[in-house]
C-alpha cells in the first residue's frame, strides 16, 4: 500500500538540480512488447478512420502520430529480479495526435532508470475523447491482469500524462468506475483506479473535472510552469480541490518552461523529474535507498 503524505507545493527558486536536457532524450533499450488493447472486432465506441500515420516533421525531433485506429500499448520492462512499479504513459497532442517520443518513449526510458516499467499508450486520436478514455481504462486493467508476465507489482500501477494525456490520466484518477464499456474478458475484472498519478502541464482540467475531485482521487503529482498561460489555471484549481481532500498530492509550480516540453527543457521546469522522483519515493512507489 502507498504511504499517505501531506499536501505540498514545490516552489522553485535557487539552483537547479542535476537533471538537464543534455541527458533528456533517451530511448528505451529494445523494441518493447506491443500489446493490442482490444480483441479483434470487439473495440467499443467509435473507431478512427484511416491508418496510423506520422504528421509532418516540424524540425524539433518530435514524432507525432495520428489516426490511431488500432489502439495499443508498448511495455518497456526494467529487467529487475523483483516486481517493479509500472506507469502507463499518455502522450499529449490536444487529442489530435500524440507526441509519441517526446512525451512517451523518452519518458519510459527515464522511468526505467528509476526501476519503473514504462507502458506507453497509443490511444485513439484524433477527436475521440470517449474512445481515448475507454483505451486507458482497458490499458490499466490489462497491465494489472498480466502483471506477473511482465514482472509488475499490480498494487503499484500508476498513470502519467502530458497536456491532453494529463487530462486523460486525471480523468481516470477521478472517474474510476463504472467502466464505459461492457466486460470483454477476465482482464476487465481488474480495478480501474490508478495507484498514483503524475500530471505534466495537464490541459483541460477546468473543463468539468475539478468538481469531481474527492478523497478517492488517486495520489497526484502535478508539474506546471506559470508561463503556460492557457492551462496553468486548471492546474491551480485542481490542486486547490486536492487540498480539500485527504488525497496525497504535490504541485511543482515554477516560473518558466511553457507547455509541451516533456523532458526537454533548460528552463525552471527542468527540475520536475527530480521533484517527481522525490515524491514517488515519499509515497512509497519507489523503494527507499539502502
């Protein structure tokens, strides 16, 4: 079980910790294990027309995917002799695409370095929020159902999302049942609520989610820069709602960093991975150093 902790706000000032963008673009070792979310012909909700494709390059070394018609996830294991925590990672992209490497595989590689199995989710895009929500529900159930196969501790399965993926992760943290699709198999007997959630510059939180926060909401860490003018107010409101509950939570709120940086920043927000690691240690997701 995760340890309960008091709420906290990390306000950045002074020297930055050691994490830097110079080592912020790793890739996981090996191709990972690709797992389809839905049995053939049994995907609920609305399908996406077309075939998965990459959006035109923008010169920023970001792989952007869209037209996800066959949602799946890829498991990047640690290779630990003991069961590890796992995090289902939802890249952002405004529900129009997925910044798949910057907010997906690079984050999985960072988590691997902490001894955490990274699970990168390809959810349905574009413009299919209900389908995306069904996809993340199915993903957490499959990860728990097959935890022994991937050497995962099923009681330490969390979610992490960026921008729209942060909204999707928060939505699962709050609305963890009943499922929005009919039971398909034994995997769908697994719990829906994540054991913890990490929200990186989440979008759309103030579009109906804040009033739903209660004491059952998953322990939550938020990272957001104040100069992300469009979405910082949603994180502020969400954190205020968390403070009114007994939910363990923390908010790393800093001056600069903007939106959409992932692990790639030299501004104040570059400290977020270290703050997140410390919080995961504090709530018992990561084992204490010996």
